[in-house]
C-alpha cells in the first residue's frame, strides 16, 4: 500500500497539465515584470536611483539558476501561447479570454527589438546599454520606438493582470484582496510610466552636455554602425520568423478544420430532445458554445472546476481515455464512474448522448456570477451536525402539530446557539441540523466557534427542557459531531430551489461522528483535527481511536460527556495564550 506522502505526490502529478505549466511560467514572467516596473518607477527620483535599482535587478535576474528559470519560462510561456492559438477551437468564452491571447501573442513581436538590442548586443559585441543609452534611443534618436516600448509595457501588464484574475478569482481571499490588487494594478504601471517619462526628461537635459554624449554614446556602450546594422537585420529576421510562425499556425487551423469536416460529422444529443451535428475533434463544451447551447462552465473550459460535467447515456467504452488533468479533477470530486466526464476535456469521435449534471441557468457558461462562493469554491470549514435524540418516540403519542412544534423549538434553540457563536445554520434534515463555521474567519477561530456553539446548545436545550417540562416525559437530549477540513461550498439545487451548502469528506465525517455519540454515551464527538486547530491541550478531552465508515485509516477523536464544558476549555486556552 502506497504511503500517504507518495499518494499525495501522485495526486499532485496527476493534477499537472499544460494549463498549470502555463500558469507557473506566467507567474515567473509577471514577477519579472513587477520587478522591472518598480525599477522604472525609480526614475521619479533620479537617474542614480534608476542605476542602483537596475544593478540589483540584474544581479538577481542574471544569477544563473534564476536566469535559466526565467528564460525557460519565456520559451515555455510563448510556446504554450502559440499552442493555445492552434488548439483553441472556440473563442466565445468571454471577451477577456481572446483579448488575453491576442495581447500575449503580440508581446514577443513587440519586444524582439529590445531583446536583440540589449541582451544580444551584450552577448555578441559586449555592448553596455543601460538606462541612459536606452532612454536616449527612445526619447532622442528614435521616438517611434518609445511608443512601441510604452505599448509593450501596457500590453504585458494587462495580459498578466488578466491571467492573474482568471487564476485568483475563485480563491476564498480574492473578494477581500480585490481592492488592494486593483490599487496595485493601477499604481505600479502608472508609477513606472511616469518614471520612464522623468528619466527621458533628464536624459534630454543631459544630452546637451558634450562630455555626457561622448561618454554615454561611446562605441563601447552602443556599438558601431556596422554592429547596429547587424542587430537590426537580426531583429527583422526574428520578427518575420515569428509572424511566419503565427501564420503557419493559422493555416494549420484551417487545414485541421477542413480535414475534420471531411472526416465526418458526429451527433451530440443532450438528453432533452436537442441534437447538434459537429465536426470530430471538438470538445463537448466547445460544441455547445459553437451552437449556442447553454452549458455550465465556471472556469471557462480550463479543467479547473467540474461544473461542465456530463453523464454519458449508454456505452462509454469507446470514448477517449481521460487526460491526466481530467482524471485529477474527477478524482477530486470523488467521481470514479466512467460515465461521468468533463465536457471541456472530452473530444468524442462517435455519436454521443449525455445530459448535463449542472444546470446552465444556475451556473452560466460564461461564469457570470461575481461571487465564487455561490458558484462553487473549495475552502476549509468546520462542520457541526446536531441531532435530536428520541424524536421517534416523541412523535408516537403526540399530535403531528405538537411534534412539529417541539422539533422546531429544538432546532430554534440549536440555531440560536450557532448564530450567537458566529456560525451559520445550513441544512435542516428532519430533527437534525448542519451548521458551518469559518465562512468569514480563520481556521482556529472557526474551530473555537464550533466548540462554543456546542456548549451554548447545552444551555439552550436546558432552558427548552424547563419550558416544556409539563409536556415532556423525559428531557430532550442531543448529539453533536464536529470536524474540520476542505469542502466544496456553493449553491446546490434546481432552478428556484437552490440552497447554499457544503459538500465533501469533512461534512460526511462530522455526520458519522454525530452518530457515534449514541454508542460512546456522550453528547459530543470531536475530531482531533478540531481540537488541535482550536488550540486545546492534548489532555483536555479523552481520546479514542475510531473507524469511520468509508475511510481506510482509523481516526483519533475526542469525546465530551457534556458539551457545556467546551466553552470553559476554549476560554481557558485563550486566557493562557494571552
């Protein structure tokens, strides 16, 4: 049996695809861009500040391991951008996505002259071009290059910001961090462009000095006319070569489309009576968008969510095998059924019948919802299941209305305790309830809130028992199960009957722990994960090893005969920490 660390490594490897490689290489390039922009911003201070900043900038980015990583990221990211141009069959996802692709593909063409003039000039002819030489070129010798350089700065920054937005928008912290990120996205390029402008003004003033011209524009720094001619020829050849490569990709797309049509059409049936005919090679999601069929896809077809899932009707043995990335996503959502596939990854070669698992009116194909928590998000939450004991016997000798009244009073007392502790009542199932903690707090605080809520439930139920003492033959009792972990939160349901809830192993474990309170003769069973995260001492509660249905490994849990003691334990730990 593989070790947990090995299984975790294998799962990580399965989750790595071209999009992940593109993301990592893009983050490296964006880090370089931020460093370069901050260096430009020093021009608002002085030319000496520019020179000092450039010295440290070059020391870091030209350090051999960093340089290898950087230039490797440049090549990989550019190659993947060209591959995306060829591979992408449908550009109706969102306006920003084709814009990002066009901007990204234009950057190499616009920046070739700068790379050849500075880096290749240094390598071939030992030129020493720094800010004074480059600013002279932009502001005095060739002003059209200034506009090209400004266009590169803006295009590269916008391209990078769009990529970061697509990456971070589904993260739990994005909503809180968005104002700060927007401020940075506006201020950094603004300061950089102002720094270039101020540096250009200082260079124009220095140009009036003959000694400055003789020293700054010496042959050792900028090279001879023949050397510059050679660099210009290399620049032209590389630009033509890059444009030819893009043209070749577009031709390849046309040839592929022609071959696909000649190779035959296939029928996709949506299970609701609608059937479309598309060329072989399209993914199911691309086929839907091409034919204006609503299809849910929060991540825009990047295999970073599972909202485009479909269930195949009939035999699925002849379908292409899932890619490693598709298999990873399906494994993350606990789907081992071969008939469940991701529409954005499945490219059928024969007629196919299926139905969508997520309704497109609930999650639009363009991911129109601005709240990632509502459309699906993975995050750490603490789940607490509370169940009323003996409700069946309670109902045996009472009128239905009386039973409903008592159960509602019980659920009201539990909900009040959850709300007062900072949690959120979520699902009501019969005489039981699921409460969630941590939607807006840290992990530690969420665990402490859940423990305090369990203690307050005991107090509220005692008051309820006293209030109903003349109607109850025996006091109302309850059981509580508490566990924390990564879950998927979002809206689940149908049309107007959508409810916000949490799904995942951590929720299931909390329910199992609540069931165990009966056999362990206690009011609460708490996972050791919650105990540790809340900061309780190891000897605060008795420990037991239990087997959880659906789990291979035993689990350490803590039991509390009476939940009212949990509040004291949490307060004592907080006081000790203070």
